[in-house]
């Protein structure tokens, strides 16, 4: 599968400060990717550089196979973005903004769809100068999506959103990704990112210290299990044992998840075996603790390498 975004050996400095060090990664079409790391790790600098807002010292950035620099950015027409705070004209309405930035055919239909999905109908015809932080954030996200982008880059998109609006955004991102849009999302709200992202880029001190899937990261820090409530637990255990699924000794029926295919395979087995599934819950690790452990190990390895080099 070709990459919608390819970053290779990217280096960026501000004066004598080297802020991005040989950053390399690829993003697959239709994936939701989380960009995570501590404050000052280089997340915003990386996103701004990918959008052609900063020049870079060496390396390459390609979107859909086309190189991006501040002087060459035709491929950015395939990209939607919200970095830091949305740029909003206070005396225009939200609807005016969307019409101003929309292009192509059938845009009015797509504008109305985004407005409905983000529940913006009640304020979209009001001037933006009276918008709350959450309203402005919704408008910024809508502007990032208005032109059917192939790649969407979002920096802290949940800022200012209440729980209902956060769920609406989550549902919209998942829906758009299922239609082939790739998302790169940086967020400090790790619990939300855990529910959204399939893949992860972990950055620290300007270096990508790990590129992995959400499942692999959580599984590496602790066992993932699938808890089942069925109409016949005894028969369920027999079917699981025969199919060689690993279960825990817990009195509840818990299956050890070895990969993302475990749950659908277990459910299919039980349905075909005539067992009614009353409830199913995935019990998995915590992104915050997993991230902290990765950063800790990465810094230990870096320190040891520096000591050996001395």
C-alpha cells in the first residue's frame, strides 16, 4: 500500500538549536495516527514543517508522492489542517467561512453534512466574534475537512470541546477515515486518542522513538484480554480450548488478545458454535502509562549510548 505521507530523514534547526533529528515515517491511507510526546518534543514543529510553514535543513517530505517545501506546495491541496488556533475572521459567520474556503463541485452538500455532524446548526449563521472557544474549535475542524482532503493534520482538536462535542468529533473522524481519509492527530488528551488512533508515532526530543500500532503498544506494556458474557460459559470454554485460544484462569470468561483479529475470530467461533453472546468488553492497557514507559526506556538507552561514546 502506497503512503499518503512520507517523511524521510527530516532535520530542522532554529539557529543553533537542532529541533528535529532524522525524523522518518510513513502514513497509510485511511489510518488514524496519533502523534504523542511530552511538551517541547517537536510535535508542532514537525506538523508545521510538513505543511510547508517552516523550511527544513535536510531530508524530504512527500504528500501523495509530491515533494513539499515552503516554495513547492501544490500537493497541500490534498491536505486539511488545524494547527494551534483556527484563523477566524470575527465579522464573518461560520457559514461565510466555509463558503469562502470551499471549492469544487457539490460543496454546499458537504458543508451542510459537516455542520450537521459537528452539531453546528445553532450558531453557524452567527458572526464568529461571538463564538465560544468550543464553537471556534468546531469551525476550525470543519474548515480542515471542507474540501474532501486525503490527509488531515489536527493539533489538539479536542481543546475547548465538551464531552458531547468530543464524541461528535470522534465519530466524524472515524467516519471520514473509513472513506479513505488519513488523520494525523496530536493531543494531550490521551484517553481520547486511545479510543481513536490505530497507529502511533512517539516523539521525544525531536526524534521518533517508536512507530507502532495502538494495539502493539498497549499489549507490550500489559496483557490485553476480551471478557465475554455468554448464554453458556462452559460450552464457550470448550469451544475456545478446542480452537486453541488462550484464556485466563479468571472465573469470568477472558480470552487473551494476541492481535486485532482475536475478537472477531472469537465472536465468529461462538456464533457458529450456537452460543449467544450477551456482552463483550475489551480490557486493555493504558496509553498514558504505556507512553511514559516507552519514553523512560528510550531515555535510558540514549543515556547509555552517550556514556559509551564518551
